[in-house]
């Protein structure tokens, strides 16, 4: 699966050049041209990295960066004509991962993008423990094996991804929209049946009593979370 990159740059020519080069490198790319669009687009799709100009119309690059950081640790590379050391320090202090001063070469841009993606992947791998336990269920992230009372059970890929999402975020409740984005990697179009069927099948395999679930718990009006153990 190719990485998704969001370009936030109001100069159309620069944006198109970046977009073309990243697509040549087999990235999935979306370009927006102002800060307001950037925030909306970032909340719509799960991106792997963001290229962010600071001088944007409607909402500034700083506002966009603060919004991105309020949602998590997606790598952000600042692209800007502001290239003084002081401003670099300020921008990095806001939570940017790297900085490119205009004009820059496309080869350097691609190298920086690949570098932040590699760092992000290593961070994710470090954060994921090899094994998780929730009641009678044990999930091994190294070999994707799931056991119930010590006996291996067969899950589909989507069932495993749903269980993995919940068990690695035990204190978080996921709406159907959030779950669909995380597991399917697409925007959720309120097709409740897709989520409902996968949750029901997963519960039939991992719950002692699927009609009274203890592992995958429904938070009425909110979504689903891991049960308390």
C-alpha cells in the first residue's frame, strides 16, 4: 500500500511540481491550496505525511500545524521561503519534523519525505508490543496469531485489524467513522452494515457470550472500545 501525502501549498506551480514528482515515486498525493482546506482534508483522510507551506490564505500554516498536532504525530515537513535559523527553530518547536527552504530540489524533497516516513514507521514499530492480552484473548503482533483460552482462532484480516485497533488503544472509544478510516483506509459513508457485520462476526469468535460482549464493548451513541480488564 502506497503512502498518502497531503500537500498544502498556495502556489499552484510549485504544488503541481511536487505532486508530479511524488506521484512518480508512487505516492498517493492530494493537493490543497489554503489552510482551511488543509484542515478539512486532514480530518477527512488518514495521511502518512504532510508538506506544509507557512504562508497560506484563510488560515495560516501555523494554525494548520497546531491542528495536525492536536490530532497526533503525523510527520510534517515545512516548506517555506522563511529560512532564517530563528524561524526554523520556532517552526520546529511547533511540532514540525523537518524544514525545507524554497527554492529546493525535488530530489531533496523526496529524500526528506522518505526519511520522515522511515522514522515514523520505526516509532510505530517500537510502540507496538509483541503481545496483548484482553481477558481470555491473546493477540501476537509478530505472527498475527489470536488465541482464545490458549487455543488459536481464525480471524479474517478485517476482524484482526478491528481487534488490533481496539487492543492497542485500550482507553479510546472509536466511532464507526474512525474505525472505518483506520481499518479500511477510506472515508466512511454511513454504511452501518459493513461495520456491524464485522463486529458481529468478530464477537462470535472471541467472546464467551457474543450477546453479552466483554472484549469488544459497545458505547451506545459513541462507538466501540476494548472492555475493562
